C-alpha cells in the first residue's frame, strides 16, 4: 500500500479512477483500524517517535481526490459541505466507544480505541490516534494526525493541535496517562511524555521555552528536535520579567510554561481518573 499511495501522491493522474478510490478506501480502513498511523513510537529516535510521511501523504491525497458534496443531515436547518472522501466516521456499539449526545464529530480516517469517551461537543480530525481509556472532554479538539495515548484526559476547551503539513513534520504527541487541563493548547509537534500534568491554561509550542524549576533546565525546540516535556512533569502557566528596554521600565512580563514539580502520590490523588466515568 505504501508504494501505491506514494506513487499516486507524487504522480497526479489526469483523472482518478475507481481503482484509485478503492486504494484510498483501503487506506482509510487501515487508519480506522489502527493498522497504520501518522507517527509511531521509535526508541531509536531522539524524540522517541517516528513520522510515517507516506501516511500523511495518503491523508493529503484524500483532500485532492475528493469533491465538495452535501453532507447535511437536515439541509435547510444546518447545512454541511465537505470533501466526499472524508465523511463523518461510521461507528457502532461494537466499537466500544462512548459518544455522548450533544454535537460531537469524528472525521473518517482516525483510530479511536475501545474505552474512549467523547463528551459533547468535541472534535477529532482525520489521521488522529486516540488510545484506550482516554476521555476527550467538551469543546476539546484533537487535531489532524495528533497522537494521544492510553488513559489520558483531554479536558474541556483544550486544543491538541494538528500537524498535517509538511508531511515530514512530527505531529503533536501526547503519551500515556497525561492530564491536559482545561483551556490548554499543545501545538507544532510538541511531544508530551508519559504521565505529564498540564495545569489549566498552559500553552506549549515551538516558540516558547519551558523552565524547569526542579532540575534547573530550560527546554526548547530546535530545528532538529520538537519541544519535549519530560515524563511526570507538572507544568503550569507562568511568567518571566522583561529585563531590558522599555519592557523593563513598564514592568512587563511574558508568558512562559514552568515545571514546578514532578508527579508524586499527592499529585496522583488530586488528578485520579475515575473508571466510573468511562
């Protein structure tokens, strides 16, 4: 499949045939089942993750192949128009996923594992991977190709950004047992390692360094590496003073994420996820 997808992506035909659409259908089915994914763990990589560029090419191919069609449930009251290749994903009770009524949407071409809970309204985009036992809370977004691990909580109004382009770029990674607090934002290929806690309102991206008060280190993204948050870190929204120029004179401070501690028994008690909700 990889060879055929890459060839179709690189050598655009004059028209797409039924053979091409059958190939893309097989590709989407593999995404839905978790047989393929946009990024996967790789212990040989410095970030611990490897991008599968050909999978991202296949997702982009779907946008190229599809035409705009009417997807409205009730066209006169709430019309929807999107690419024919990416309808809402079809799911049933046998999938073992809770989709609580109230306006949520999951796009076709993403892996949603058994035991996932979707609270309304939330959105999961194409290419995403959401693993077992994770809860995606109200008004939360899991962006295109984002990878979310097991037993995570993506709290209300949080944004897990998508990185679909360029095809070689690592998407946002949220590893197992991470708590993303309300109104957080994780963007631009950031890797959040296992058991991290992001306090409400924390924003992580390539532009803003993270100051570790416990280990006296500063974490930054580089051209070769994404921003990486170490395992079990507890990160909160903080500020640092401008130390020169008019900013110092005016008493200006800039936003910065700060690691204030690492998880301990007290932290685990405060953020314990309840199986009864799942």
